[in-house]
């Protein structure tokens, strides 16, 4: 039987690498995505060596740039069974992309949106197609009138919390829109792992990357979760998410993001 195909974004971060290794170990034809081609090449080589899975590829994509995601999608061959949106940044100072979009919002939020928009076409009608959006229990502070911190004082922790709330809400929005295509969409909190991202926010972490990757991997791989959609998972269990339940706010955020 042919391997299921998967994409993991933010693949060379601490949790991203552990997720990628788990997907390769579970015999997926895997594509690693991130900005740095050298890091991706090294990681792909290491995963092939450690898992004996030779179908591990990589593609350098700046996920804060819509045009780069569109180019990546236009070159995609064949189906896609699992998309794991994991890439995130936490710059300490407010930065903008070349298109003038605040960098955390562009990467952490719009990057997920653009990946789902571009790649759901390759997932339509497949048996057990899944999108797993890595969010966080550290979520809140969403301001629909100031998503890019043009009026508020920029704080990378506040911006990160906002982006993770948005990830959960947009998972609900796309779960609703993609269910007719047979694509499930869930949001997850990974474990608390010390990483460049968490360190940039002033936090450490008490779990190994492998432990931190367990919930995303469960949602990507567990056969018992086939067809489960519009849910939030933490510690490998479904949890109630008030952000996802607020359908009016979910719809507002979705429409704003679509304007980008």
C-alpha cells in the first residue's frame, strides 16, 4: 500500500522535529517545511538515517509570505493526507513582512490559513484526511480591531497568545468549511518544551520534545480519531475550547483573514 503523504511546517524547531520524526517513523511520505534550506536538508538526512524511511523530503518556504506558499502548492505532486501546521515565530520587537504585515500574525496565523487554503484541494475526498493546527493553552488577548498591533503597544507574549487563540478559532472555521470535503481539522496544545520560541517569550520547559509532540502525533495518527473535527486537544485528550465555541467571533476572524 502506498505511503500516506504528510507535511510538517516549522519542522526544525524542537517540537516540529519531534513531530516530523514521529510521522516518518509511522511510515509517511514526509515533506519538511521551514525557511532555512540548510537546516531542512540536515534534518531530512538525519530522519532518513534514524527511521530508515527514505521518503523524507524538504521545501524551503517562508510561511509569512503568501506568494511563497502559493508557489509551494503549485509544485505539489499527488495527494496530501496530513497537514500539520506548526511553524511560529516570537520576535521581541514588532517586525513586518515585505508585504507590510506584522510578522507574528503573518507567520503564526495567516501562514496556517494560507496553507489550509492552498492544500485542502489535495486532501479533498481522501480516506481520513487530517489538518492538525498546533496552537497552545497559552492563548487569549485577541483584538479583532488590532490584530497587527498597530494601535496597541507590541509585546511578543501578548502577540503570541493572540496568535494561538486565533489558531484555535480558525481551526473551527475551517472544520466547518472542509467537512463536506471529508477533511477533519483540529487544534492542539503540544507539551511544554524548552525551545527557541519559548525562550524568546521568557519561558523554559519541563518536557522533552518527544513528550511535547505526543498530542499532535496522536491527532495526526490515531485511527480512533478518524473523522473527529472541530475539536481542541491537550494532554492527548479532547478539551472544551471557549474560543472555538464562540461562532460569531470565529466567523469575524475568518472573514478578516480571508481579506489578506
